[in-house]
C-alpha cells in the first residue's frame, strides 16, 4: 500500500471530522470538546500553531492525526483515526512514524497524548514507539481518558522509526 502522508487542506476538514466521529461513536461518545475541535479544526489546531496530517491512498483520505500546541515545544497528539475499511494495514503505524519524524524535524520537546486503556491496540502501538505512561491530571480535557503518555522527542532515536 502506497500511503502518502499529506498536510491539512481545507477540503479535507470534513474527512478529519468524519473519521474521528466514526471511532468516537464506536468506542465512546463525542464529547463537547471533540465537537468544537472537529467542527473548527483549522481555528482550534492550525491557527494556534498546531498541524493536521492525513493518510491518503489512491486519492482517498483513509486516516488522520493532529498535533495541538500546548505550550512552546510541547504538542498533544490527538484525533488520530483510520477508516474502518483500512484498519489492519498499518496505516496508524505510518501516521505515528510520521508524527514522530515531524516532531523531531520541528525540534519539539515532547509529544503527549490522552487515551483509554480500552484501546489496547493503540496503547500497544504508542508503547512500541517509545511513549511512556505519566500521571493523568484530574482536569484532563477528555472524560474517556484514563491514561496519559508522553514521548521525549529529543531523546527518541531516529532508527526506531522504521520498525
């Protein structure tokens, strides 16, 4: 599968929303914070110093993720989703590899993420790529989150990206 990772374009905003709504409704509920971010992704992510990327296969958007700026050098990996028709083809892994490469190129300090231990495959993937569990703050942005993980980008060995 020749998957391209491409940056945000406004025409793909609907794909970003739809991919994320699908997995949120499948496993959880769409929280108010999710609605706001997904409906106004450019304003909430891009315009605040973050980025959104898409996995494209044969001109079809099959996955996505966002990096939301938390503070200088610290970004949250969020809204990572893969179309149900393309799960099991390592697209999530390609997105995560690209995310880490991008973070290294941009000299980020850390990438953090909030997840749920219910998503065993995702947690396994994050650990495989060096994310470590850290204490979850009580006022975290997601009701569904029961785990917080982070990656110290500066310490991440580049040769781990081709696993």
